[in-house]
């Protein structure tokens, strides 16, 4: 069938992130909670972006999925590899119960909706 470019998402800092069919299929096969909509939402409007400690050219885009309490949340994480200046590609995505430590590239306060 071949690897197909499914979408390009404009994210923070002018980064254009490509979503390829092979990468999305790989993420879904290991993590059935992954959907194209959740990936797009995390990339377009992340709660926090962390530079990966294991790879200097990778970033972790987190969005809050469920706020459990004032101190606990469930997150959705999209791993993006920066391929060249201003361009990245999704590597994988998954649910996470914490945000990994690392250099914070972007963070926004999550407003309490109560």
C-alpha cells in the first residue's frame, strides 16, 4: 500500500508537523486509544512540549485528556522528530499518566473549568 502523507499540522513556533500513514498505523497498533483527531488536537494546541532527553531532535507534545484531581491528570502524548528547520514528523503517540522530565519548550496553564 505504501506510506502516505495524511496531514500537515501547523503547531507552535511555526513548526509544520507531517503525519504519515505508517507512523499513525504503528501508533494505533500498539496503542488502540490513538486517533487522528487526538493527534491533531495535541499538535495544534498542546498543554506542554518537552524536548526529549533521549534524542535532541525529538519533542513530546502533551495534551490533557482527563483532569482527575488538582494534582493528577491523564495525558495524550505525540512524539515528533524534527527533520529539518521548521518541519517535523509524528513518530508515535500514546496515553500517559505523567509528563516526562526534560527541557520545557512550551507550557500553558490549564484553566480550571469548575
